[in-house]
C-alpha cells in the first residue's frame, strides 16, 4: 500500500520532467546594442540660390531733340512762278529754262558734265528758310538737281545738291570753282527711281545752314564765307542722258534766330600734362 502511494505521488513528477525535456529551456536574449552609423550627409537642395547683385551703371541723360528750323517769323513770300521776269530764262537746242504753268522748267540734253542754273531777281532775307518742290522726269546715275542760295551771281553761291543715285551733298562755288563742303552721302529721302517728287528745304542763319528733303532733316553745316544773296535752282548732267526738272511752290520765310546753335553736349576739359622735374 505504501509502495503504490509512493509510485502514485512520483508519477506527476516523472511526467513533468519528461515534458520539460521535450521543450527547450528559454534563455534571456540580450538587447541589441545601437551602433551610430556615420557617413556623408545628404546635401540640402537650394532651390533658389542667391545671385550676385549686379553692378549699377549710371544711365545717360536723354536730351530733347532741338527744333529743326527755329526762328521762322511772319508769313512766307510765295512764288508761284507766275512772273517770267523774276527768273533767268534761256533756250537752245540742248539747254532750256522757261517759266510755264507756274513752274520753272529746266532741261538739258547735251554731253556732260554740264550745269544749268537760274537765279531769281527777287530779294531774299539774309537769314531765311526756303522750300520748294522739285518734280524730276528724266534723271539717271550721277545727274543732279537742287537749290542755290546766297548767290552773288552765277559764279558765287552755295548749292544744296541731290544726285539721281540717292545721295546728297553741299558745295560752295567761288569764282566758278566748286569746293565740296560736305561730300556725297546716301540718304533714304532722295528717290532713286524716276519720275519722282522731292521737297527741298534750306534754313540759313549767319554761318549755320540746315537742310531737309521731304520734310526730313538731313544735316547741318557751318560756313562763314557767303552771308547773303539770291535764290535759284539748277540741274546738272553727268554724262549723256537727258535730265528734266520742274520747280514749283517756292516759299521763303524770314528767320530771327541767334546762330550758331550751342551744342547740348558739354565739351570735355583737357587735363594739363605734367611738367617733368629737372
């Protein structure tokens, strides 16, 4: 009886031990050690990088455009070319100057170089602005037409010249000899194809002279030699082709103005050179 009770009390212990052998004994797992990983840091993207401040430069001063023909006073004297006695006329088989239908008609058909001019007998103010319309029917190459002013006679005068190749110039004729004051230069206001109509303009005050074509300013020139005289017109044949021109609607204004016009741009003061020491 005692043996049976002992075996009965021992049985749970054997079973517990057997079961314990079937299952592994749990062990404590150590906590992982955190290791700091060092490496290259990812650069921060700068979406809007700063820019260098641009160096500011001084801006130039815009000067006002001067009036092209200042000082015009009073009503114009208008010449409709209705008085043949006011203009020099001539006629031959190769050259002709006539007043016809309120126009001064000039033609040349001879071998060049040959000029033909006509002066007015009417007085002109010493300081004046004059404009007239030139209608050119025949013209080619270096043939010329234009306005004469401050003429003492047919051998002493200024000549505003327009060439049939689209260029312009200014000359002074003294004792029959031509001195170019402004060499030939191209202009977009002189027609190249003909027939054509061109308005000539001359403003002369003292030694200062300004010129226009079709109301467009061309250039300014200063010359003190001729101070007064008559107005006129001319044509010039360069080679053999004929040239024909009609001048009309001449208007002459008196001008009251102090010339020469001062330059709006200040001149630079020269720096004195250094005197070497002895």
